C-alpha cells in the first residue's frame, strides 16, 4: 500500500457520501425552499468536490494525530465544525467582526465555500468570485494532504501487499528511534481484515521485549493501551 493509495482509500467513501449529502441539500433548496439556482449544476458539483477535498483532508490529518476516536471527534469539532459555523459568513457577517477575527476567517475553508455557493445560487457562474475561491481551497487541500503524507509515511509500510481472501496473512513493519524515547501508549488500529497485533521492542544491547500482544483483535475495541 503506497501513501497515495492509503489516502485515496480513506477519502473516496466519505467523498461520495459528501456528494450525496450535497445532492439532498440542493434538492431541498430548490423544491422545498424554492431558492433559485442561477449557475450551472456542473459548476456546483465541481466546486463542492473541491471543498470536500479540503474537509476530508482535515479529517484525515486529524486521524493521523489523534490517538483515539473520541479525541479525533473533539479536535474536528474545534478546528472544523465550530469555525465553519461562526466564520464562514453563513450566520454572521465577517465584515462586521473585529480585525483579529476577520484575519482568522481567512484560513477557514467554509468561508470560501459559502461565498461560492451564494454566487452560484444567486448570481450564476461568476469567474471573478469562483476562481479565487477554488484556487484557495485547492491550495488548502494540497497543504493538508502533504502534512498527512508526512505524518503517515513514518508509520506506513509502503511495501504492504496482502493477497485477496487470505484469512491469516502476517505483515511486519519497523520503526527506528535515534534517541532515547518513552512510549506512553499503543493504539492497534486495523479494519475488518485485521485479526491480531504484536509489538516488540529491540534495545540497543540486543535485548527484545514484547510490549503489547493483542492476538484476537476486534475492530469494535479501538482501545488505547
């Protein structure tokens, strides 16, 4: 599994779910609230796809940093959901905010998505608005995916190959520490194909020690040891 394949595998299912949710919202806007769509549907889908790439990149980066699902959900709430509500311009006018808050709003992806949506629905396909917003969102996505790749490469076995249908295939990976290191916790995380984990430390003098063994791993555990 290469870095790119790992990232794509994590993003694609949620990306498709996001597009489905967008479709439901657009149908509600058109037929329930009777909001006009003066731009093209193609532009709306493409612009939404760009925003979803940023949103999912944030989630993927958080998942490589947070050690538990609960912590990941709390971080996502603080860095994505709440800023998107307060600093997107959807509920509160950004121009009326103090200067420090206006400056912070410039790094909130939802701000550019809301601006683009307002333009597509109420004005049409206006390149002077949509092109800068799209460029900023693409830049954010590239930066976030780059950080995710850097944070993942040290832990991912880039040569991982698992034969299809193999019920008990063993895969090993190593990490070398160049200085004294204290390991506070270990978090085995495998999807439905995983059946067990085994962590072993080799000390500089050659001694080996099993620090964690989970021979019957279950995806529903998600425990931190």
